[in-house]
C-alpha cells in the first residue's frame, strides 16, 4: 500500500491540507481496493490553523516510511518550519520519497534546498516573492503544476487538486484517476500553461453551445481528414463564420482543437492498447508517424514511446 504523509505545520491552510486527504483517501482500484494510506503528520500533536486547531495523529518519524509527502501551504506570517521538519524532508528525499507542495507550500519545500536548480511553481500572487527569496529555483508562475519526477509543486487552491489527480494517474493509470476526478466532481483535464500528462475519454466541449454537436462529431471522426471546409459544411456555416464562432466559444482555432484532441486520443491508445506507434498515429488521425511523433512531443513534452513506458495503465498496489 502506498503511504501518503500530509504535513500539518503551524498555520496550515485548511483547504490545502484537506485536498490530498480527501482525494487520496477516496481512490479505489477496479477491484474495490484502496491503494493509499493517508496520514496527517506534524512536529506537534496540536496544530493551530485558521480559526481552529488540527490534530496530527502521527509525528515526523512517519515521514521515514512515507512513499509520498505532501507539503500544504501555510498562512502569511506563519513561522518558518523548524530544523527538524527540514531535516525530515531532506532525509525523505535522499531515500527516494516523492515530495509535493501545494500552493505556497513551495516556500517550505524550497527552504530545504531540494528545489535548487529545478523548476517550480506556486500561487501566481506569491511567485515573485518565491523567485526573489530563492534565486536558485526556476519559478514558473504561469502553470498549474510542475512535475520534476521526485519533486512536484502546484499553484494555488484547485491546482492542488489537479496535482493530486496527476499523481494518482502516475501511480495507477488514467481510469483510476478519472474515477477519482468524478468523485471530486472535477474535470480530469484542465487547460494550463504546461503540457499535462492527462487524458480524457472525450475532450471537453462547451456544454449547450451551438458548436457542441460539431465538436462531438469531430471527436468521433478524428481518424479522418477534417478540413476547415468539411467542418464548416457539417456545421451549416460558412468557413469564415465557423472559424469566428469556433474561436469565440472554444478560445482556440479548429486546427489547434483538432490537434489537441488527436493527441488525447493517442494518449488513450498508448495507455490502453498494444498497437504500434504507426497504428496509433493512423487511428488518432495524424497524416504520418513522423508528424505524429513531432506533434505528440510538442504537446505532451515527451515521445510516444516514453509516454507509453511511463503511463501504461496497470493495476499496482
């Protein structure tokens, strides 16, 4: 079983603390098993938060056995974490534990020195201060989260939920993560400033929009040649009107929407089938395997082969 240790430090932000507790505790594998054990850990048994006191049933010694450690954000003006907290985090990192911060928890994580030389993010309001205080950290204020493999950081509030879903997907695949997203009543995929390794069975479309039927039709015909003229004819509009309304209602062009949908389809096929890369390229609607590889790497940030190796769906505990 995968142990999640959620840090409870003085003036912890309740939302940041409760997000990983709720999300990971509710995860279920296809056979009904719970793959995560969630523990709230802190240097003291009683932790003052905003307006109330939190009980931390486990101490810092539990970090020595945790597979993943989550560092939530803390309120402005909170005292710096004690030396024993920083030592425990460094020791956990040294033995290979995964460590993730939520929102301004990146400041406490940065104090360990573990983020030096790496990219990281935090709430956009706090990003300039993070960059000023920790010049060795490459601060990226325009993304939902940054995954460096062992170390992960997220932006504020709901971006912590995005990060938790991302970690679930890394651990147990897209189907399990999708179930967790449904329980949380949130989309598994959100657009962000970074390429996210998250797949959705069908790309999100504007609900109730006049373009919803044609967007669903595009998704169903990704493997075919879909020109602007064909899309406009299917929508019953002129090419110019279709392009204008498409951008108004989706925020992007028909071509860009189509390319991203095809990459999503390819991600699903790479995770859930044994099809060759060439066949995946054809089924996703790319003109050639070369074009597919180039587009996939641009959007997903890695090659199709590497993506399959990292995110192939499996049942693991």
